[in-house]
C-alpha cells in the first residue's frame, strides 16, 4: 500500500536544542535563520551506568549537531507547514544538493522520529 506524505504535518516534540554558528543560507521567512542546530539529548542511565558516570564525570547531556540541511528542516518544522511545503522550501534553497528532495526530507524526518524529537501527523481527511 502506497500513500503520499505531501499533506502530513511534522511537529517537534518537547526537546532542548540550541543554535550555534553564524547565519547561513535561509529563506525569507520570519524566524528562520539557517544556523546550525544542536539537539541536547538527556542520557538515560541504568543504576550501574549512573554510578560509572558519576565516577568518570560523564556528561548528562549528549550534544547532537545537525547537518545544515537537517538544521534547516528542523527550523521549518513549525506544526503548520506540510511535508510538501517544507520540501518546496528546501528545494528552492538547496536545489540538486538535496535531490531527490522528497526522499531526503522523508529520510531526515524518519531519523527525527527514531530520535523521538519529532512526530508526524496525518492530515484530517486521511485519518
């Protein structure tokens, strides 16, 4: 069974993140900077791992920097833009660097979903 992602809406889940670096290539959309995004993912330790982490003074948060195209995708996910809207913007910015755009954006979204930082909602007419 094949379906179209075009009208699906990606939404960020509550996760800490930050920008780093200078403003990069970005569309003329308010709030979109083109800066590198770094996800701050809290580590979950077992009891034994907690003891080891304390002894070794291991960080409690993993800093996961994103590729510039993933960073742009992260900024474009606002809970209102559809998959197709995001693909159109990404293609206008990166052209052949992100071709085929739908496949690349879908792959990035699948990574975000596996990391539990994004969810994707079906459009109302498909529910």
